[in-house]
C-alpha cells in the first residue's frame, strides 16, 4: 500500500473559494459574511475524479492524507472569527471528500489560527474534526502572519495548550505555512521551504519534545533546507551542547518526500533514517508541469523513490509503515473502510 | 591556488565589538558614541595568526575573501548614522588585515544598511572600500530588519542605485543576512539559510538581471535550500513561463560550498554547473566543532570537495577560476601582491 501523506484540496468547487473572497471582503467592510454556497456531491466527485483520484490511479498510489489548500488557509486575513468560519467550511469539505472516497482519502484539518491569537482557540475545531469526522491529523501554521513571523516559535509555551490536545487525541501535525503576504517571499518557493527550515530549527532549540515526548511533527517539502544542511545542523547542535539530532528530534520529527528531482531525493534518503521519511507528493499542488529532463511530472515523486537504493523494508516504511505509525489513528480508519 | 570566497573576521580584537555595544547603548540613550578604541597591528596579527591564517595553512587553502562578521553587521540596530560608523569601523579593520596579510586575504565590505533606509545610502562606503582599500566585493543584506523582512525584495527598483554602482565598479555582492532579532529564527541556522533561499527566489521572479546583465550575486551556504529543491525551482519557473533557470539566473547567480557534510556537497556538485560554484568554508564561523562521523572540522569544506567526482578542470574552476571571474577585481589584486 502506498500512502501519500501530503495532499491538499486544491481543486475544490469554485464557489468554495469564491465564498472566501466574499467573506474577507465583508469582514473588511464590517458586514456579515454571506451564507455558505451549496456544493453538491456531484461537484465534489467531479473535482476529485478528474484531479487527485485520477493521478493516484495513474501514478499507482493508494491513499492520500488530505487537507484543505495550504496557501488558501490565509491565517493573516480577517480575524479569529473569519478564520473559524473558513476552517470549518474547509474541513467540512475535506470530510465530504473522505466520505465519498473513503478508501482513497483520509482527512487532516486546517486550524482556525490567526496571528497573535492563542492556539488554544484551535482546540474545539481539532476535537470536532478528529472526533466527529475521523480525521487523523492537523496542519499547524508556524507563521499565521503570512511571512512576517510575529508569533512565538513552536517551542514556546504559547503553543502548549494545542499540543496537549494533540497528544490527548493522538494526532500529529504537519507544520505548514500558508500564503505569503510579505512581498519578500514567494509562497510555494521560498516561504514554504523557509517555514520548514525555521520549524525544524525551532524544535531543535527548544524543550518541546522533552515536554511532549508523544508529540509528532511532519516537516513537509523534504524538510526545507534541513537534509541538505544536515551537517550544519548536526554541528550547530553539537556546538550548543545538545544531544545528537537523532536522539534530540527524530523520535518526534518526520520529513516527507516532496522533493521534485532525483538528486534531492537521493540526498534525503542518504542522510535521514528511513524511519523518519514519509512518502508524499503534495499533488495537486505547488508544481504542476512536466519535467523536460525526465518527461514526467515534477511532483510524481514515486518515480524518484522507486529509483532509490532502498531495501524492501525501508521502502515499505516510507510508503506505508511510517504513516501508520506517525498517524496512529490511521490504521483503525483503514481497517474500518476495508 | 585555492580561494575561499567566504570568510568573516569573527576573531577581531575584543575592543572592536565592545565599542559596538557602547555605540548602540549610547544611541539608545541619545548620547554620542565614545571614541573608537585603539587597535594595534600586533593585536590584529595575533587575532589572525591564531585563527584564520592557521586554519588556511592547516587545511591547505591560499586566499580568503574576507569581510566583517556577518552576524555582527546588525543592520536592525541603531539607525543610518550608527550603521555608517559601524560599517566604516569594520571595513577599516578588514583593510588592515588585508594590508598586513596581502597574500592571504582580499577584502569585501559590509554596507551601512538600515531597515527602511534607501540602499543609495551605501554607495559612498562601497566606493571608498573599492577605490581606497582595493576591496573586491560587498556583502548585501536582503533583510536589514533582522528577520522581519520589511524591505522590498532584491528585484525591486529600491535597490537599483546600489546595483548601478556595483556594476560601475565591477564588484559582486554576496547576499548575506545578519543577526536575527526575530525569535522565530536562529541566526546561523534558519535565518541564514532562509535568507539565501528567499534571495534566490526574489531574483527568479524579477527582471533584475535583464536590467543589470553584469550584476553578480553569490548566494552563500550552498544556496540555502535551492540546490536540494532544484527540481522544485525548475518546475516553478516553468509554471511561471520563465526561461530555464540556467538561462534566467546562472549568468549572474553563484553558490558557495559552505555545506558541512559530504552528501550535501555531492548534491550541490550534481545539480549546479561547476561554472556556478565557488569554493568557501565560512571559517571561522557558524559551526566550529569536529564532526564525530569524520574526525574533521565540519567547516573544513575542502575535504568534501576533494571527494567529489569532479574533472580537474571543474575542480580548478570551483577552487580558483570562478572566483577570478566573479570578482573581476581579484586578478589584478593578486597580481599586485605576487
């Protein structure tokens, strides 16, 4: 079984994102948001069958751990109440996808974050999504300001109420920024990768996993710059008299395989233990074209993983075993849907 | 000849950085800064002979392109006038090092940047350092706010007056952030690497090198996350209908080899053409320890480069040829000192 741990609903029916525009416009003008649009099951089916499901089948993957469009989370827009309404709407749509295609998608929720608003505010929506919808994880944005980095780092006690709930519910978080509103950053280029690198470094210099030994983070996009600079991070940790990185972080931190060329994938598999790598493609997402050097889609990451010199056991971990372990609610969900 | 294009004066005599503390304290209290401290040639010699020069000799490199301590630039501290006084002091010290050890060090200046102050303000100091001191380049900070990213991206016309002067003087810039004052970032971990990745992406999405075909940037720390995600950047450029990255950027953008483990160096050499890689170690800098996996210093980058499957011609480019080309004033300086 091949589990893709990183997919977003980037193909949702048009009226969903249109409502978001109206919601934010209304908020700016001090009006109430319009009622949510009707979206039929057929529209949802069409948006998936022609998109993610088609690519799953073409590429030979089985299940996508599926969450709302990451750039669309837009935690810098509006306020806590608009974030709550938007998160609720997005998560409900994910639930509908997972209900219509239970063998192909398992849900992960976005959180109703807002810059400067306590993450405590996210607990109710997380509980709802896990307990009512059967979601298996959440996406946590380490920079709800959208590129100005105004919230405390992930190791700060500011985030602890949310972590307590995550541990209680036994769900991990993918640490994933959203759209950059700072013109210094390109959303899917520098901002995503920088968010990953910053998040890893924040974990490294904190007591987070001492305080929450059961907390699990997936750092997407192959871990940002981290595996490429694994020697730098090993050396920095050593200079800071920290334990070696495997001991300090690798019980809790995992990297996905959203790296869009073979040399990058080779590096990832060379420096990060197979126990800490989860297969993912971020499809349909940041990069949508065909690589002229290979003739295949950049984000068809299975093609790279197939070429890595992995043992059968390690490949199974990357494709399936690690996901079942990092998302502890996933096995029961898979068993339930057959 | 082996040229290390990235060294900072991290070992300067104590009174130099002590004066900086006093200068900033005085600025906060509205007082004038105290007079600059006396620093003898013997003190400078000692700071270099026991540090960078010793390591050059031990490691078998010949010349370091040498600039003020990067984290110490602190463009977020004080204002334009404190930045000017500090840059002047730091650059003068670099000049004294290069005068005392002309065959071992060539100078690169820091610029008197301040968040929100036009880069036009840096022109006089750049001219002074190039014309009076014989410096061969400058360090340009893309985020003088220290991690809040408040200045326009590097492709913005805001920076053009400085670029015009760089092209006129025929000097490149290493794009190098300084200390992070934002608690979200670790200075030499995430902030440096994120600055590199952001700078590359800013260049990619701008008309910068159309407007300045002769402008040259060195992206340090192996290019941040960029080579590891070269497929992602190739794909993003293609999706944006931009020319291929080699055509778009590689006449103007170069990466150094400050990557502190062999797998990272292998990746760099695999995906970036040899014409665009400059040998560097960042010594004595971010990582100072010995890698227990190899028994050698993490930042002894020559040991990694020696192990790469490079042709003699490519190795010569990386060690020497590219530096002579990217720093066009370097050959004359080298000839002058024999």
